[in-house]
């Protein structure tokens, strides 16, 4: 039985409930992290916790527990679910309030879900994944900055729907300048003439934890790496292209 953490307590999956007045439900007002569990260990836990608190600060959401306590809650929830391989969804919502945008009456909810990970079919990792270029642009940083991992994923979802309708499982998203940003749930890398390239943060991307891990490994391995503006032509003409994500 899956056990879900809500505000310091563990509940059976069917008993894990939050108010319909939660502004996370009503308005997508909140932040989250998606984290992998490998061999019972939380992958790059500190980076995920740091990003969660940075995202919360960016939307003026005060998380009610300190980072160290949050990390312990994550680890305890993983143990309570006996997960050796899996996925963690860590959510902090604005919390229940009135039927209006004013968040001052809201008390944040902290929710931790540990469950199985939904991956692409194995053959796609071996043979490659077909993607489509979405007609939707990535959120403008001056509107809703993609560097904030917020509960409002409608931009990504609409692009994902477009991909599915085109017979693909993923979509490449461009920014307001027509430059490559990222996919709906993954960062983008290309290899050209032996150089590894990926869009910079100001292209309108979420700085993925797995993206950062790949960049660190490339530097340690002596692989030439640059963060640079990419166009669709760069993607089409690349020697190699791969996606990274949880």
C-alpha cells in the first residue's frame, strides 16, 4: 500500500486528501520537484531541495519547514514505501484559502508521494525517440519563468497533447525568439563535430538536475561542452541529439 506524506503525517493512498479550496488545485499555485530513487537512494537530493526552495521564494511562497527537515521527510517517506527504484513527487501548494486570488489566508500544504516511475518503452532508449516541433512557444520568462518549477504546467501539457496528436511522445518547444528551449519534460542536448551543446538558462528552460549531472560528467570526462543558443537548424543538422530528464 502506497503511503503519502501530508504535513508531517503518513496516510494510505486512498485516505490522502487535501482541500478542494487549496490554491494549488484552484489556480496551479505552488511548486514541485520530481526526483528519482535508485537503489533506495534519493538522486541528487540536495539539488532538488535547493531548487524547490528557490522556486518557492520566486513565487513568494514560504515553505513551512526548513530544508533539512524536508529532506528527512522525503527519505522517511521513501523508507515507508519500501521503494528501491521509483519516483518521488514533492509538492508544496499555496494551501486552502478563499475563492479568490488573494493568497494571504492560505496555509501551505507539503505533500510527498513515492511511487513507481513511468518511463518510455525500453526500445526507445535503444533505437531513439521521434519528436515533433510544437507550434506553442515556451512561457516567456517575464510572464511565468520556466526556471520556476511551478504547479502550472499547462504550457507543457498543451505541447504534449500536440505531440501525441502528431503520433509522437515528446515535443520540442521554442522560445519567443524562435530559439530552441526544451521539450515538454526534458532538456535538450546535441553533439556537433565532437562538441556537446545545450541551450543556456536564458533560453527559457528549467535547469534540470539531470541536465546538470550530464554537464558535470562531460567536464570530468574531457568532453567539450558549451551552453549556446540553438536553432531548429542546429537540431536538424546535429550529429547526435538526446534528451535528459527525471
